[in-house]
């Protein structure tokens, strides 16, 4: 009987020491610190286990082999653009975009995100059309196919993709597939071995050292990239799975946004893939001209911007805030999760209170319940300030899109939530083009026809039970 109190005492002491480490050593932001302290306080033993899995920070050392950038000539190009900006000699093809040079400079300086102004862009909002296009480009590939997806499933779409890749690999096309170990946790070894047997290379990002025990599952590669022959690139929200074609009865029609890019921006997408691949694989990709065969095709300006828990700055979030603060007329946002930190929430409130037309569209159903209720909790503050909020009713909304003043836009993998800003490895295309931004704005207005508007009066009428779920979710949102 003496042992039990000793164990309880030891757990309490350990909990206190862990709490002190979180507060004084890890230097987290206040909201995250309080969330973890609450977890440790109310569930001492389980809370410690949860902290080991979800709370530990990555090592400060760089995750990626950044000297690859030097070999690829990225540093030289960045320095040249920096000099041109600072000297006032940089030329925008569309002079109406000159007011956004600060946004361009932000990404260039802090993420080595080179601006290319010679791209052609095709926008996909439907999974059937996106994957028809991707499979067609895979069919026509002649040299290499590089794919990076957070979720890869061995379902109907996954098998279609596997068959296409196996066919190309047997033809001598170099095929590489990188998937996230957590996002694709249901992927079978049989599926992987089948593709590898044809000569393709397949790697997992942050796989566990011990099967089923992965202490890095909180840090996920949420990026979605496809590069074909170094000339064509895909980036956006669609993963590989039947639900993205609308075949899942729970979600119904899947409304997402994805880009097909042809032009020099594909070079920067290729660099992102190579950096991620070289982290995950023992077989590094070295510089070869054939991986950088992109040619100037159009006039759309694009920066490919990355962020992750290894980054010094929350680069994509900072880009969002810069876009919001630049708005004079309107801001249209589509996101499946709306859990902004104080800085982004304040930027949106200031925009609304300044007379900017702020419209936010979220889904009508959850794919992650806690995140869903945290979204509803946060949306109330924007409704009170005067923002228009729409609930998409025609299936599930998964798009991650921001459009400002029909001039600039961002499309990619980053949601508006703490996980995307701090924990996930993400990648977005920031677009400087009036035609593309205008097309995205029109698609937003079309989606309003399939949405219901949530008024502040209606929001205040929600039940006590919903308010309780919102309160709990909001409290835990910094660590969701």
C-alpha cells in the first residue's frame, strides 16, 4: 500500500517538472502553453503520453539539405532579384501589381521564393477533371514523374494511378512517389511493392523507427505536388483517394481547388520536391538539367512558398496576413478549418472594420469534429465584426484559397489553422495576376449559390451543447 502513494507522488512531481519545462525552456506561445498545461493538469499520465507524441518540438537542426539550393542556383537567383528590388530596377510585367512588391519581397527574403512571371495556369475545382488531366499528363510523360501527396490510398483512384505509373516505369520513365506516413497510414505494403516491382521508387516521409510507434506523427508533410518531366506542375488541395472524386457518401461532392502550372514556376516546385525527397530517401536526387526543363509559357506571376516546423518564420501565414492588410476592396477566403491565431484574426477584423468586404466560406460538415467546432467558435468573432460567412452545402469544401481585390491570390495546401502554420510542412502558390484572381473570385461567387449565409443573429441562437463543444475545442485549438 505504500508503493501506490509513492507512484502517484512521482507522477505529480514529474508532471510539475514537465510543466516547468514547457513554460520556461521550450518558449512556446502563450495559447499553446496553456493548452498543454491544461492537458497535463487534468489527465496526468495520459497527458504525458500525448505530449510525447504530439507536443515535442522538432530538433532545431535543419530537416532538409538546404545546400541543394546552392547547387540548383537558387541562391544566385534570389540575390539577383533582391538587388533588383532594392535598387528599384525590378520589372513587373503588369505594373498594376507594383503595390504588392512588399509581399513579393517578404517571400523572397525569408523563403527564397523566386518570382517567375512567365507561367500559364489552369484552375481545377472538381476532382474528376483534375485527375483526368493528371493521368493524361502521366500518360504522356517521357523522362520523369515526381509525386508528393499527404494521403495516398489503394482504392479505385489509387489503383488507376498505380497502373499508370507502373506502365510508365516499365517504359523507362523515372517514377518517384513520396507520401506522408501519417496521412497514408492505411496504405498497404502490397500496393507499394507492386509499384516498386515495376522500377519506381517509393518513400515515406517521417516513417517510424519502430512499426506503429511514431513520435513524429504530429509533424506531417501536408504538401501535394506533381511534377511531370520538369515542365508541368500540379499544386493544391486534392490528395489521392476516392473521396476526392466524390465517391464517399459521408462527404458527397468534394469541392477543392488545384492548379496546373506550365512555366518557370515548375522549377521552384521541383526544388521543393527534391528537398523533401532527399530528406526521406537514402538515394538523393542530384542536380540534372532534365529536372529543370520548364520553359516560359504565359504571363502569370507566381511564387512557390513553403513553410514548416523547421522554418524560422511562419512564412505562409505571414503571406496571408500581408495579403489581408493590403486589401482595399475585398477578401474572399475558402478554408475547411478556420482557427487563426491572434495575429491573423486581428488582421481580418481590422480589414472588416476598415470597410473591406470580407467573405469567408467554410464547410457544412466536419471531417475532424474538434477542428470543426473550433472553426465555429472562431467564426463568431468575425461575424460580430461584420464579415460575411457562408456555409457550403453542396458536399464538402476543402479548398484553401484567398483572393484579394481581383489582383493577387494564394492557393495551396495550408489551411487557416495553427496546425498548418506551425506543425505541418506546407506549400502554396502565391499568384500575381488579375485574370487568375478574377477567375477565382468568380468561382467563389458561384459557390455562394450553393451555400447558406450564417448571420450573427443566427449564430447567437446555437444551443448550449454546441457552445460547450465550441468552448472545449477552442481551448484545445492551439494543439489540435
